[in-house]
C-alpha cells in the first residue's frame, strides 16, 4: 500500500509516491485528496487491530510524509475515530505512541432481504456484529409491505444496539452540503428526502473540515458517547437482495420469481423513510465485498462466492475488486443453462443451474445438487481462472460437507484432466454466507478506501 497515497499538498496530503495532481492551477480536488489519504490511514488502523500502529509505520506504509500523517491522525482523533493504544519501544529515542481505530465511533446497518427471510445486522467500524435480528419475510408481499417491515426492523435493531452498549451519540448521519443541503443529522424516521445520497461514491469524505460526511465536523455532529442517548451513530444502511438490479441507481429489475419489483426505486424509498444514506446491491455482491474486505478471502486477488439459499447466485472478486459489470449483471450464476430443454426456471429459461439444484434439494438429494453446482462452478473456473471458490447460503449450511465434497470433486476431476492444480473449495465464514454483514460493508468499506473490495 506504500504507493497508494495521493496528493502533494498540505493539510493531510503528503508527497506520496502515487501522487496525483499538481500545482494550484491544476484543478486538483483537495478535499478528495485529503479524503483518500485519510482513508489509507484509517484502513491501516483498522487492519492493525487493538494493538495499533505508530505514526512512523503509517508514514512508511502509505508513502505520506510524517507531517501529513500527524495532521491526518490529529483530525481522526479529534473526530473520535482514532485513539492512543499505548506506547511501543523504539530502536532509539523515546517510545513511539501507538494509535488504534475506535470501533464504536460509527456503525452501519446491513439488511439482507431474501425471498422468505429478512436478516439485519448492526456492525461497528471493524465490521464486527454488535446486534442482529431475523424475521420471516415474503418478498412477493408487495413493495409497501416489505419496505415497512425493513424500516421497522432497522429501528428495532438500532435500539437493540444501544441497549447492548454500542455507544454513540444517537441515530444520526452527517451529510456534506453539496449532496444533502444541510449537514445536520436527521433522526430515523424523519421525512426529509435523502434519495440522492445512496451511492457508495458519495461518502468519500473523512478529511478536510468542510467535507466530513461520514462522521461529522466538530460543530454539527452529535457527540460520540453523548449523555443519556446511547443509540449508536449510524452511517447508513446497506441493503442486499436477489437480482437483477441496478446498483448505481438502487433500482430493482425483474427480480427472479418476483417480476412485480421491476423498476422499483428501493434505494430512494428507503432513504426517504430512514433519513439515512442507503446503498442497494445484489446479495451475492454484498457477501463477496464482505469477504474481500476482511473475511476468508481477504488476501486473494480473485475468487467466486456461490450463494445457495432460496435461490442460487454468484459474487465475483476479480483483481481484488467486486466485479458487478456495466449493468450490475455479472454473477447471475444460477441462470446459466446446463441442460437444454430442462425444467423451467423462474427466470423464463429452461435447464438453469438454479432450477436443477432446487429440484434436487426438493427431492432430498443434496449430493446431486452438489454435483450440478460443481458442474456450473467448473464452467466459471474455466472461464475466469479464479483462485478460490467459497460456498454459502442456508442450503449449503444444512449440508456443508456434502456440498464442499461434491463441488470439489468436479473441480478436481477437471483440473486433473488439464494437468493443473485444483481450485480449492471452502464454506464461507459467517451466518448464511455473511450477506447481511457484507451489506453493512457497502457503507463501511468506502471509509477505508475499499469501496470495490
């Protein structure tokens, strides 16, 4: 990460080796540069864990000057995002002060809207779950019913987070003036329209006094650890559900099995109801993002996450970033046809992997479902040459060894014929493949410069 620093100016931008921009006449967005460099520092604080990291190490690993690091860390400490974690002996001179991330300084909500179940989690800045709720859901019950249920569960979840001690100054989020008009926090359930605030690119600001959207400037934010109100400070809500959908606009398409959702602006509707930023993505993409940022596959450049629950889909991380495609159409893994003139699928095709796997599970034949899933996974591996295949979802969780063994057998056989090493197959960590946790990362990851994984 040493070449990742941006900028050559002052106030948070050192002269890192990956410098972008130039002199005062070059049209450089100083706020964006400060934000990028602050995100680099924040990510190193996050990965360092409770033991922390020194300013000198931060400078060495980001390529920023020590002066720039000192300015950034001073600002992060002022905002409550960083704190001292003690002192560490140095090779010469006085011991170095070690800094750590303050996990409870902010939280994000992740919501997984599955076809028949809603799962919501409240995560701190490290992605750790501090509260969780699950409830039955009928995705076909109509938009009004589903939205109402989601709003109610988010409110209850945040209340539980406050009772469990996830400190903060209230259920608030801060917005930069260019995006939301006022930068003052809005309470959950407020009526102000924040529909334009959903995309992940809108929350870059962590540096600079005028553009601290994420956790607030000194004058406007509710005090972290405020008196009396122990509800956690919420940065926003990430929502993950089956596709197809448009991630950039937060609009659903003809969700498989539920065509009535076609064209529904879920992001904007929830943003208005919650008065919080909302990001919408496919469930498999959200899970893949969560795994890429801090999970089982965090160190791998490319992997596939296959989610088999009430349906079947895939999330792809290619070159370290979630691959969504130009229209969020990548990863429709379950709808590749593997049997011409096979059984009809809810998408309108026949012989889709999803239809065949669901039919096998309905017959009680998990081994056959695993074999079919392995065939489709083999096609994906041959096409993209990924490093790892991770399996998740409640159907996999019901028979994890059967699915890992069945998928791996197909991949091993194909690799043997080609004289190659087989791609490993493992069960993804986290409940249900970590979709809800990954949905929370749709809000958290951009704070650490990891918006795409």
